[in-house]
């Protein structure tokens, strides 16, 4: 049929156009039960902080902070408003900013400071201000600290921060115009900042910061390190337009700045390029949007996950790259430095520095090697080392992803945020499950199984396609949750929708490490929520669904009777969520083929024309999905069609 | 309905994913009459040469040359085979090349040499060889010239050539390995070539060459110039991978080489980057695939059209950029030179040369200025000028496209070749009509109308999706044709399919400058083929179709009667070629809406369920297309539905 063949043609076109795995299932917003936090008149729910011990989620929005139950974010526990005074708002408006959209107090820093205090900073009508929020009273203490360097002036400017042992490490812009980037440590003991110079930071867009602790057994006597992730304008590369490049920068926690050179500046600031490149097809992902550092006692070392897009020929490709922390440390510990050189009197070019490198190594933390040379603090590092690192903050070596290629590449989507959960499934294998939010309000759940990257499902978090701006994962609760913040609200979603699958085969075909079929209860359950006896549970992550054959198929009980008039047309509907499955119809156990003029197979059903006696009987709709070369079938619904008994001819005159 | 809504959803997705204009009409291969040349056992029809005077198309394929009638290429006039001997083929096989696919004589040069001779070169089993083909006898003269520098050794290597006043200018690789690129002039008087050095040519992929004559009135006394177009590895730019860059290079016809420096080498070889960049969305088209130089007495100056793709994040975007020859000449005549500089002893960087430039200007043709300094030939140019151009062949200034952006950008297609026709339509405006072939065997016809780039139609030339490797336009004949060569054959297509449109509105809505509605004949005609009296013709290139209202609509006569049984289902079909149009159904002059359960609107028709007396009457299908804010309608077909007469009421008798 014409419409059908066109439909198929379009599908083919679509597949030819896009690459990357297709989400197996899309959960529309209305199909699933998601929990929302959305308060009338409140916008920009962009700062999220989870207290797993207290089971509280703190939400920083425009001019307000909420404390809500992490198990159910609709349940508000506290709220604390922090508004901009009319005078401040007026003054902001007079500086040319919009009183309707910009001259508010956008909460940008929300970090725990001791047990009962949150450290909070907001843009405060282009006068960044920080305060302490007492968690007992949920009242601000009215500290009114100057927030410069910790919080941007402009809500449109980038920012990130992390609290490490009571000291706030932040990266943002340090002035009204947003032209002065800064990486800053706010501390009672030692406030430090970056040099304001192009080689240090060149129009950066900060996306993430986190601490990575030195291992307990640490033969080098190394320090804890704080890593910053951003995209900036590259100084070392050249093309027709400005070239953006993703960077990783790090500072040492023990840094005290220099005594003369680099006084109150980082002596341990080094940066390198963070490569997310697919050599196979020359895809360069040169914009980093977010990072998640997976730290787990089970892991040999932390793994850095980054989500990337591209600003070169960007027709909507996104990627995930993963990096070993040891690879990052090796680059900073042993990589070559870059230096700028003047060519022909007027051009500055960045090339590898081939000269002699001062000792201790510039930009290194104070470690055993430095201490053996009698340098016990950055304050007494030799001037030669400090002057060198001031001029050579850029390492030439790149931080390359694990496997030297992206973990996942996908078209027609722009990833905004990432969190990664680790799940040890019933097969004993630990899976890294990536949750990727998009600029269209969706959440993708991706996992590598049998060397293949699959997207188990896609969840429409914000039906109005609001970009997801913040993502948090809660794993300490019995049921694991994801919290997603956007301009319009916060959405809480469980990590899996196991209960949606009503047969063993369907539950197994999801190959979702969170889900398993409970043989006794005949239901698809979340293994973390309901893990009693693994022997009762069936998972088929390796694609072998044979265990399901013994279990009861509830689907077979779903039978519908239809009594129809001879000569009429009947439509039987049937559909399945899996985009990887196909539907098959049988009539009295014979498969219906596609080219019979008596009926028409539709995408979600079948039309039977001009029903006569020969069309009566049982119609069954099965879904079929191939997995590891095996075809899995499951009956979805049965219809029994009967003809109306022809009434005595008298009655037929009254139509 | 579910299937329909999914279909719509898919269409939306598709549109969101792709950008650029959609071809209004796609002509499938079977729908149109195309003429083919395809000879059993002959492959690689990649060299085409048209003799407009003789109305002959010469086709160079693998080991054979055909002469066919340009009006109908199935009519073969002559053929001349030029095969590789068994010994040569053996020798080629022994060098590690494939006897099945490579060790043949692939014709790569096919150029006119005087009135009755063609100059022909072939790869000749990796021993490039040239010969003369006598057009009177269609026999080779057996010259067996060494074809090195004119024809590649390897059929996979790039090549281009142009014959200028009996001298062959060629660009290809000069050795067996393909590692030595060359731009060469084969001439009795003065054979010249490029230096074999990275700054001159760096892994180039040659796509086109042509001569641009100095204007008749030429105050500078300038020379004719031969331009070469290629993509090469850039020396001046740096990124994570090798950066390709499109180049335009030129030499002067009068160049005789240097006397000592650059002896038998070009003294006039200069190259510059050819930019095809969209600043708006940072799309960089850094691979050039083909060029067409539009030369016309009506034009102030020739216009260079190039088709581009990208090898950076290439998910299938193509572009057309156009350049004024005066802009090209200005870059070569006044642009800054680039020079390589060694940085920190070990890095080579290319930067602008800011020193003093020798006189006469290095790389310039011998013009009045040079002659006034007593330099009348390149042979007596000062050594300083020659040494400079030897080391500085690259100009820093870029050749920028007209309007500083692409003429056309489109996704999910890779353009391979371009020809451009100029058509003065009935409105007196001259349109540049671009014919763009693709790597999937299609031809797109694009034109800029009312500041909007439109794709009038798309023609499936090769149903097996063979890439189009050569495109020629014939305009001297009464009917204009395009010839497209591929691996499997040559296809000849008219430039327009006016006769396919059977109503004035449909003819006008094509907005095809070639087509007009003949009021007297009531047919859509090609204005070049049938241009008698413009007053009889209707075109609506500006979108105003009001003139059509007076003309007779043949469509209204298309009425079909259907007599059907009560209670049965009826399918009425109707479709239209235009992808920009929609179909509208009326029943007894009332428009049918989409949400009536009695019928279902399909993409190419309508289904009416359970027909009863109330459904009898006239169904009309109209197509509607918006143009410049006006909705144009045209009746396509009318159906009249009647019910079968009910047989005598034998059964309904009273008892």
C-alpha cells in the first residue's frame, strides 16, 4: 500500500540519516509516574544538592532554596527565600540589565559547610553574594559575603564549584562583563586564584569540578587534587574560525601559592586537552558539556565520564568519552609543556617546549620528591619553577579516552548532563549505566552489553522539551532515583520501569540490569527494591531468554471477543513499546502475510475488510524481537471474531 | 489513527534532522524517459567530451572510446578499443596490482587537438600512455607517448586536464605510488611542471582545471590563466587530525619557466585557500569535489561554482559556493604571501610574510608592469623573484565566496559534480540553474528565486545508486541536455520535464524557468524547444499564478464512476508529485475533515468504510500548494460513487 511503503521509505531514510543506537523504548511523559517539584512563580531550578544521610534534596532556584524529601520531592520540608531588594534591582536595571529576567538572585553555589550549614551563593542582581543557611532553622545567617570569584555576576555565565574539607573551589567569571575568568579557592587559610592571562584561561566555559583524593597507600606522598573541566578557545590550534577545545585543569589541595612569584595564585595550575575524537570517521567532539566522576571502592581507580558535542559542522552529534584518572595524572606528571613563541616578529605560535625543565617539576604538588629537595610548601618553591609554570600552564600531551574512541556516539541529540550508576546484576557482572540528559528534556539510559552500546530506554522528563540543566543520582536509598533540574522545575524518576513489563519474555528482553522476572510473583521487579532470593529471579542480560519458557505467560489470558456483521470492516489493534520489535499476526495459527487484499497490516493493528464466514476465528498478535541471533516471541493479545447471527429478514427493513 | 500519527511524527523528526531545501519533485528512474549508453562488458564511463558543432558526444570508458550522437546517446557512431596487451597486464599484476580491476587502460584524458584529432591518455596498466585518435577514421595513430604527468598510473588517483591552444595542462600524480603530485604542461615549445615539494602541493586531490582568458580590453596587458582546483593537506592550520583545505592554484599561459632557478618549472604557480564556510552555524566545507566555471558573453566576468563536502564531523552535508573571478585575481595579484618559519629549532609554522617583496611581483604573469621593467618573458625574470616564488607559493588571503556564505547547503546528500546553465526566462530575468549530481546516482536542479534557493526537482539517473563521476551540459542544441557518466554507463537527461505537467497551475507551480504553459496547445512546454510566441506562454516564476485562471483546466475532465455494493469499503486513490503540496478531499463540494470515523484519509487516497446511501455522490481530490502566501488549488480527479441497485425484495416478503 502506498502510505505504508512511503512510511517504510521514510524509516529507511531516517535510519540512513542518523547514526548511533536507537532507544529501545521511549516512555512518554504521561505513560510513567514521575514526581515533580514545581512551585508557582519560581523558575530556574538549577542547583541540586543531595543529602543521602538525611534523605533530603536541596534545590536552589531563582531567589529561593527548598528542602524536599528525596524519596518524594513533591513533599516540601523547608523553604528559604533570598530575594533582591528593590534598590538593588533598580541599580541592576540601571546598568542595562533586564529587571524581568536578569536582576534576580539566581542561586549558583549550594554546598555543605559542616553538618548543619549550607554555603550558598547567588548572582544577587549582578552583585554576587554568599551566605550561610542554618539547616536547623532553615534561615540565612545574613553574612552577606562578597561572592566574587565564587559565583558569576550574570546568570548566563558559566560556573562550577566543589566544597573540599570546608574550602570552596569555584570556577566562574570574576567581573560584571564576564570577561575575566577565574578558578578560585575561598578559604580562611589560603585564598588562591588563577592568573588573569590568556595562556591560563581563554574564554572558558566551565562545566564541572570535583576532588580526587590521593590514594591511602601513596608512595609518592602525593596530594589530593581538584579537577576542573571546561571548553575554551584553543591557543595552540588554528583554522578558519576560533577553535574550541575541551580541557581538564587541576590544582593541588595543599597549594599555598608562591611567596613572591605567584603570590596568592595557584602554583599547581596545569591544564591539558581532553580528547573525545573518533578517528574512524573523523568526528571531533570539541565541546564538553558535563562530567561525572565514578568513584567506587570496587574500582581500581576513578573513571571520568564526559559528555561532548561539537561546534564544528554541528548537525546534532553527541558523544560520551571515559578517561582513567591514572591517564590524567600521567599527563600532568610527565607530559611535555607547551610554550608560546614569536614568529617573524608578529605571530604568536604555541609549540612544545624542548628546553630544560626546572626542578621540582613546575605545577607538581608538593610530594615526596619535592620534600626530599627540602621544598615542603609551595611558599618555598624556587622562583625558577614558579616563573616557569606561570608561563607554561598548558601541557602538550592530551588526555585520551579509554579505548581511544568515544563510548557512545549518537546523532540528532545534544547531551547536557551525565550521571553514571554501577549495578552488579544477577550474572555477577558490574555494569556502568549511563544516564544522559538532553537539551530537549529527555533522559537516555545507556549500557554496554556484549560489547555493544545499547540505549535501554528514553524517558521524556519535561514534555515541554525544557533543556535539562542538572542531573543527580541517588543510590543510597532502597529505590534508586535520578533528579533532573531545569528552568521550570525538578523531576524525580526511578532508574528503571521494570513493573511496566508484564511477561517474563518482555522483562528479560529489556536486558535492563535493574530488572528481573520474579517467577513466584509473576512480575518484573527492580532487583534493588525487591531482592529477596536470586533463585526466584530471571534476567537475560546476555540475551539468552530460554529460562522464561517455564514461567507462566500472563499475556495468553488476554483474549477479546468480537461479534460483527457480515460484510463489515473490523479493526484489531495491537502495539508494543519496543522499537526493536516487530508485530506478527496469525489467523487460526497461520501467519498472515502482507500482500493479501482481504486485510491490511497497520503499524499498530490490522484492518479486515468485508468480513465473511471464512474470516471468523482467532486472530493473535505477537511481538518478535531478535536477540543474539535468537527470535523471541510473545503473544500480546488474541481476538476471536464471530459473525452476527442473521436475524429474521423482517428486521432488516428497519435500517 | 495510530499509524498515521506515527507517520507524521516521523516526518517531523526527519525535517528536524535535515536542513536545506527539499526537492519539490522526485522523478523516479522509471517515471521519465532517459537515454542510456551502456555497452556489455564496458565499465567506467568517466571521461566525457562534447563536440557541440558536430553534435557528437565522445565517451572514454575502460579500454574504449565511443562517439555517440549527442541528441541520442544510444546511437553509437564509432568505437575505438585501446586494450592493454597480455604482457603488460601480466607485468602490472606482478607489481601487486589487480588484473581483475586495476591492470586495464582507463581513459583519463580526452581532449580535442586540432579539428580532427582527439588527444587521449589512459592509465594503460600502470604505464600511462597517450595517443592521437583520428576522428575521420576513428583509429588511433599508435603514437604511444609516455603519459607520465598527464594521466595517473593508478585509476584510483585523481586527475584533471584542460587543452588550451594545443597545449595540455594536467594535474595528477607523477609516479606509480601516487606520492608525487604534479601540475604539468605538455607542449612542443615549453614543458613545465611544479616543484616536487610540500609547500607547492601537499597530498592534493585534483578535481578540475580550466582556462580563463584575459579580457580583450586588458589595460594591464595580462595573460590568459589556467586555474586548478583541488583539496590538499593544509600546512598553515593545525588541529587534532590532518586538516584538509580546498585550494585554487593558477599558472600563466605565457610562462616559459626560469632560466636557472625554476628551470622547466612554473614561475607563475600560486595557490590560495578557497573558502566555503557558513559563519552563521560554523559549517566548514573543507573538501572540494568539482567546479564549473560559468562563462557567458552576458556576464561581466566568469563565475566559479564549486561543490563542497566536509571531512570534519561529516554526517552528510554538502554545499555550493560561487566566486567571482575578479576576487580570485585580486587575491593572486595583491594578496600577502605566507612563509614557513622554524620555531624553537624543531617546529615549522606557516605565517604571513611581512618582509620586502621582490619586484616584479613573484608569481605574477608577464604583464605591462613587468614589460615596463624590461622583463618580457619568465626566462629573464630576476633570480630574486624566482627564488621568492619557489619558497612562497601560498597566498595568505583567502578566496571568499560571493555573499561570504554558501549559495546552497543541504544535508543527507554528497554532491559529486556540478554544471550550471543560464536561462533567460519570460520575465526577462536570467537564472543560474545549478545541476548537482550526487554519490547516490541522483541529479538535483536548484535555482535561486525571490532570494530563496529552491530545488525544482530531483532525478534518479542511476537506480542502482551509482555515484555520478562526470557531468556535462549541452546548451547549443534546440533541446538542452545533461550527460552523466558513472562506472556503469552514461545517462542523458533533458534539463526539464515540462510535458509531465498537464494543467496550467501545475506547470506554473514548478516555477521552472525552462517550462511555460502554452495557452493554445494547453500543454506545458520547454520554452527553448517550442518558443514561438511568448504571448501564448504563461510562466509564474515570481509565484503569481493568476494568469492561469483564464486557461482551460484539463484536470476537471478526469472523472471516474464507481458502482459499489452497500456496506462495502471503497478506496479512491489520488496523489501528486509535489512534496510541497497537500491533498484535499471534498464530498459533494464539502471538504472532508480528518477525524471522521466513516473514512480515513491516506497519503495517496481515501478509504470509505461501509458505504451506504449517504455516502453516494461526488468525491473530488485537489492538490494545494502555497506560493508566496497564496494557496493554489487544482482538481486532480473526481470520483462519482453510486450504490448497486438492490435486487427485488424477494427475501423481505411478509409472511
